[in-house]
């Protein structure tokens, strides 16, 4: 059974710092991995999608990597800003569904 | 603009009552999903549908029902059999196939009163 873990559960950093969020999964048989952002009381906003054959994807200050063989993905956020404060979720895609981690709650201090 | 619309944003249910959450998408996506989110837990799959007039149970389907009569609509009914329905409900859609991006609605918060 696929399990997805995100560490740390919460993170507080000063503005301008570069940071890394971690996502690990137990079954490497995935189709893709997607990173989402969730603001309090809101839905999920897609940040990056990495196909199983890819190693990384970049969008602006965000870079996500995927190492399928070791069951790990990282989300790198460069030059963090207070507006980046949110919960970040990773999800792996199996045959017909996504399995989610419990998220990392990020707070960027001004 | 294309997207997924969930309504209502807040919903209150009395004991023993059935309520229906609406999910509409104009992305022309084939697959649609319903997830439940509880504090401290990851999203859990309730039901999913890969095509019109077909749907399958997810991991926590007991006490819920769905229909998929139209491609753009996937309503979720929370029945009185669901003993702990208070949660945040999220609807998602994908183009279909395993390598496509998932998009989510803004959620419905259901509270039992």
C-alpha cells in the first residue's frame, strides 16, 4: 500500500531564505508526482507536476525534483517571501488515484 | 476562465439529514474525484469517476453516494449513514490517463449542527 510522508510537518523561516521541503513515498510504481499549495480554508493550487520519467521541473522560484528509485521528491523554494506562507502538499499518482502526504505548513517571517 | 466550481462554500447538516455537495468543471476533463480532508490527515479519496455514467468507490466511500450523469458534473451526497461528516470536501478533475495534472476546486466545509 502506497504511503506518502512529508517532513517537516511545520517550518518557520525568515524572509529571503532558500528552503527545501521533502516528500517520500513507499512504492516507486508511480505515474507522476504533483506538488500543491493550500492556503487556509481554500482548495489546492497545482504548483508543479513531474512525470515518472522526469527528474525535475521548474517554475519561477520553485524547483521540484524526483528520484523514483529512492522514493523521494523535494520542493526547493528560492528567496522565500511572506506570500509563500501556506501548506504544501505532495501527491503521487497510481493507477487511478492520487495518494497525498499530510503536508508541510510553511511560515515565512517578514 | 476554465476551472472547477464547488458549491456551497459552507454547508450545515442536521443529524439524520442527507446533503448534496455540487462540483462542476468546464475543463472538459474526463475524470473527476471527491476527497475528504480532516485536520492533521492527508486527503482521502471518497469516490472517483473516469467517464460519464461510471464511478468507483475510493478508500472511504461508506455513507456517501455520487452520480455522473454529465461530463461536467459530479455531485456528492453525504447521507445520514455517514456518522462523522464534519470535514472539508474537495473535488478534483483530470483530463484522463495517468500522466495528467489534477486541478482542484475551492472546497466545501460541511458542519454537523
